[in-house]
C-alpha cells in the first residue's frame, strides 16, 4: 500500500475550513506561502486571500497565527544536512610537575649516616 501525498489546492483548504480542521492554517500557509513571506500587512493579506478563495473564511487571527508559526513550519520542511564536525579530542591534563628541591640542611650530615 503506497501513501500518496495530497496536493494542497484551493478546494482542499476550503473543505478544511468548513470542517474547522486543525490543519487548515498549515494548509493555507502551504497554498499561499509566497504571500505570507511578503511584507504585506495582515489585514491586506487577509483580504487578498479571501478574495482568492472567493469567500470570507480567513480571519485576521488566522493570518497572525500563521505568521507566528511559519518559521517553524519552513524549518521542518527543509531537510537538514548534517555537517560532520570533528569531535574535539580530549587532551590529557598536563602532569603536575613540581620542581622541588630539598632545602639545604644547616648542618651537613655525617658520612656515617
């Protein structure tokens, strides 16, 4: 059994909005990705999308929600290439070498000792 990916279309987005599906905002973003990444105001964007959908289903809240989440959604879509970083080699700690010299005795010991 193969899983087919559905293409996001205007009709699909409208059906999702009719059903109040939780994924409707994500699908709306995928359909109008270029509009959301533009610098248009939220209200103008809402009017433009509603005009393209030929109905008043998209609210200002939807636009603000999508703009807040879109960076996260775009990051998940893009495959992340793992860059192989060389593991830092653990350097052994330098041996603590103390150069101690015995203090000279005040009296030299006898050779018998």
